[in-house]
C-alpha cells in the first residue's frame, strides 16, 4: 500500500478523533487559562493573598501529578473513550461547585481537591493517546490540530471569564461556565472519541479489509523506556519548561495589570496568546513531520525568552505587550505537541499511555507549582519581574535537553497494512 494512500486513509478515518480530542483539550485547559481572570475579584472580595488563591491550582495539579502515571496504565487498557467521556461529565459537574466557596479559604482549597479527582480523567494524556494511536505518518500535524483546543481556550477564556464575572460575580461565573462548557464538549466527545485500537478491533470484528485498519501499536514496554537516559531527559524537559511557562501564561492578566493595563485591555491582550498558539501548533506539527524533531523542539522552547525580555524591558507598552504575548503563545502552543510527539517517537505507542502518563505527572506538578511560585514572588516583591527573569534559564535548559536527546531506536512496524507495502 502506498505512503500517500496510507496518509489519506489516516485523515479520512481519523478526523472525528481529532475533533473530539480538540474539544477535550478545550475543556481541560479552561480552568488554567481562566484562572487569571478570577484572581483579582477573589482577592478583592475575600482578602486572601494571590499565593493563597493559587494554592487551589496547585492542589489540583499536584494531585493530578500523583495520579497521572496510574491514568496512563488505565488508558492503555481501557482506551481513551472509556476514560475521557465520564471524566468530562464529572469535571463539568464539579467545576461549577467552585461558586459555592465561602469566605473561609479552606472551602476554596477543599473544592479544588475534589475537582482534582474528576479532572484526572480529562488530562491531555487521554486525548494525545487517542490521536497518537490513530495517526502514524501524520502524527505531528494531527497532534497539532487536536492541541489547538488549548489555543482556542486561551484565546477566549480570559475575556469570557471576565464577562461572566461582570455579569454574575465570580461565584456565579463558575456554574455558568461549567454548564456552557459541558453543553458544548460532551456531545462532541460522545460521537467522536475513539482510539486507533478501538477502530481496529471494530474493523477486525466486521471483517473489513486490512488496508483500512488503524496502525498497530509498536515500540518499548514501559519498563524498558524507564531504563533509558532519553526518558529522564524528556521528563525533565517537560517539567522545567512547564514550571516556567505555566508560571507566566495563566498569570498574563495579573502580570499585565501590574504593568498598568486595565482588566478589559489585559484580558484582550492575554487572548492574543491563544490565537498565536494555534499558529505555533500547526507550524510546529508540520515541521516535526518533515525535519529533525530534536532541532525543531529545541528551537521552539527557546522562543519565550524573547517574551520575558520584552515584558521586563518595556512594562506598560501596549504594542510590546501584544508582541510578547503573541510570542509566548507560539511557544506554549507547541509545548504539548512537542512532548507528546517526542514520547511517541522515542518510545513508540505500545505503552504510550503509561510512559507519557509519568511525564504528564511531572508536568502536572509543574503546572501547579508554576503559578504559585510566580504569585508568591508577586506577594513578596510587589511585581512579576523576578518571575519573568527566573523563567529564562528554565527555557534555556529545556532547549539543551531536547537538542541532545539523540535519535530514536528503529522500531519494527507490525501492522498488516505496512507489512504489505
């Protein structure tokens, strides 16, 4: 079977998986990118410090970090659909409970702890597993398109959240947003979410031609991957980059507000990152499929250094802020794509869920620590300049790790359609 026919078949049979995964990634990323819009109103209403408020985000991500490796094992055995669909329903129901927070900060933290157990079922691992097991020849671009869900959320979440807070107050905004998200995303997941393994089993049971089957799983077992130097380099790169980037991006609204921008203007500028992240994802996905992935990844993660320098050097300049936010959006838009692609490239898809689950666990811990550290720096120094400066060496280290990752092993492709070539 020709390469062109295989590639066309992937898009023809796999596009519903991409759409469903895109919707799932919109859901999981919403709480992160809307968080900055809530910080100011909650601080004013309750008197809590920004670090105290951000502990809620830390709770959910650290809990997810502990549970995500186990999630990978479950996804490898049950498939993304059996995990992602009930996870989305549970998350939508629980997210709205944040509106029940009282003036006691422990209720805020307690609801985030409850939310952390529902959010585990919609982690990026679920959606990237669905795409990675469905696509082989176009995996980079397919992941990039699906992961545009993050960019779309990043583009509209700050402004939508700011509007909802203005209309209903911050407590009323949470149930409104939860209902709206669930009403849009859950039907899409119901009709479109299937992994490559699901489709392959269905086609085999129906006796369809092997040429239409999804690519077979291949690569290392998890225990083999965990003994390699490349696994620890990739895990460290994911942790360090996320610690720095997520310390900045969810805080874009408060960062810009600290530089003198009004809330509406800050929300609009922060939304630019979402638009640019879509371009970054598509461009990076296309490049990963065609050029040396180590080089592409190493260069992409260096891009936010420019944003940090621009924001620190030109505070209060709207044009510079837009450019800086657009640049950091390009890099953040490529983050999940790069790590998901490199995991499949280095270790294959046989135990992808388990392997990427461990990496995602560290990723989740960094997602929780980043905003808390950045906001603690704000509480101590009165600004975010030091947080931006400290992010720069993190991006440089990430680039060095990815550039020196090395070539992947040669895996034996065992699918019937490839053996027929």
